[in-house]
C-alpha cells in the first residue's frame, strides 16, 4: 500500500509514525508543497520518497492521501487526489468555508472513495464512555452540556515561533474556533443537531496574532437541551472538560484532572467512576483513529467522521462568527 502525506507539520509527523507502527510495510511519501528541502529529521527511516511537485506526487499514484497542510488549502488539495482515485484522510478542520466542498463530495461519491476527517476526540475512551452512557439513558433526558477547551498559545508548540504557526494566522485557517473545533464536533455527536447559536469572540490577549483567541458560545439543540462552549488560546492552566446534566444525573469528564469519567446519580446522591484509568497519552487515540480508517478501507464502510459531518462543523463556526458580528442569536 502507498500513502502520500501532504504537509510535514506536527500532526503529519504523528500520523507517519503511527502508520508505520500499525504496518511497517506501508510505503510512505511526503509532498513538500511549499518547501524545496525534505527536512525529515526523525522521520528519515520512515519515509520512502519526498516529492516537491504536484505532478510527481500524482504520478506515484498513492492509494491513500493524508491531507495535513493548512486548512485553507484542504479542499483544493483533496480534489487533486480524489481525481487521481486516492482515498482521503483530511485533518480537521475540513476547511474554513464551503467553497469547493460540494464538488469534492460529488467527486468522492462518483469514484466511491473512502474519506475521513480527523476529529480524533471521537476516539477518546472518555468520550466513547460518555456516548455509551447517553445511549444507555444513564442520566435520562439531557438538559444541558457545558464544554471547555483552552491552553495558552505560547505552550502549544514550544519548539516553534508561535507567530508563524497555523494557529496564529487567519490566512492559514487559525484561531480558536477552527483550531479547537473538536469541541464543536463532539457536542453535536453527543447531543444532536444544533438549532440556535449566540456567540461572542475576539482577540483579548497581547499575543501577536490576527485571529480570535477567546470564544464563548451559547447553544440550543433540537432536543431542547441548552449548551455552552468555551474555547481559548490564552489560559496558562490548560483545560479540557465536559459536563452533561440530565434528569437522572450528571456525567463529568476532566481531561486534565486524571481523565476519568464520573457519573453522579440523583437516586443515590453519590458519584461513581465509569472510566477510572486515564488513556496512555493521546497517541492511543490517534492510533485508534487510523485503525478505524484502515478498517473502513478494507470493508468499504463509512468512516465515523464523514465529509457531511465535518461540513456541519464549518457551518457551526461560520454561524457563530455571524452571531458574534451581529451580536444576535442566529438560527441554523
């Protein structure tokens, strides 16, 4: 099997290592879209070829292409390789707008390609435990969900100059909304369709960036539940948690406080752990994500995060930005 990776940032490097750990026989090539140097570093022994032109990358005829370049270039790049009959793994976010997306969907459907978008938190054991608990009606009808994710941008990629990273630049699809869109994906995955959004966002810090670093979002779901989502790139005390309140109890996950999932029962008036052991680092999630993708390729089944679902995240982000601009609630 031949896999092409477009881009060579931190997520591309993670995927290359995980692909080789799953199957060392897979051939991996990298297309350096905007560089004339390989710069493989620790990947030297894992990468078989490096291309510096689109033509050479296409001529290699990869069966699978991993799109890990900036989000603003995802759709254009995906279309190039879909037309070359390559299955696609596209890192999140799918894009920053819907331009070209319908053409990609039609191309993928016409060629019967498998496409998955990298919202890796769906492969977190913690969130899978919460998903199962909701499916089992453990807390009854959901009344509210509160979600938060934040970390100071200075601490995201300490080895890089933060001003140059994708996260800091609007032209590359950065900002808290898209960089932390995992939360927007999983609230819909857990609770269902969002019908109304009211949001505030802006750049409130002294960071040298041209994107929003703080977002506060109020949501109403089709089910009648209310939700709130906090996203930031300013908090020096990193956080990621989810609290869901139902008529029969509460579910709580705090990724930076042991990572366990706890359930408070209104019947017993006490807490119990549903998932006691924290995952062995984020690598476990990413490997589970790739194994799912490869299983879908083998079976022809639809991946857990489809183009259509990832499109909804784009719609949510652009709707919340519209709400913040008008300072009004917006219905979807």
